[in-house]
C-alpha cells in the first residue's frame, strides 16, 4: 500500500503583531501571503509566535539533515536512535 503524499505548508511563516481596539497587542503567525495560520487566541506572546514560525520554516531542512546523518554510518546508537525518533516524529509516526 502506498502512502498518500502529505500536504506541504506554505513557506515563509513569520510572527506578526496587531493592536486591537482596546490597545492590546496580540501576536499571530502568518504565511508569506499574509494569511493568518494560527488561532490568535492560542498565542500569548511574541516568543511563542516566533517559535511556531521558526519551527515550520526549518522543518524540511532539519528533516533532511537527520536523514543525511542516518546514511553516514558510524553514529553512536544513542545518536542513531535520536535521529530515527526525530524523523518518525516529523513524518507523523510518533509513538
């Protein structure tokens, strides 16, 4: 059975703030087309919004790096297990 391809995210996520009519600053995560990605009620600070954006933007590169390490050989068993677990988690096979 073949796996269906996973949907790709829109690249270029970033944290952005806006001020509501009461003068309260709220942070959100938007994509490169300025679409709101995250429910702003769940983001309570600039740091959280920035972390979400960075995680998405570096996901593909980090996954490729882990896969590259797996093919190098000579990894200590702990490093191999950590890389394998990270790959599984990133690809939705977290146990």
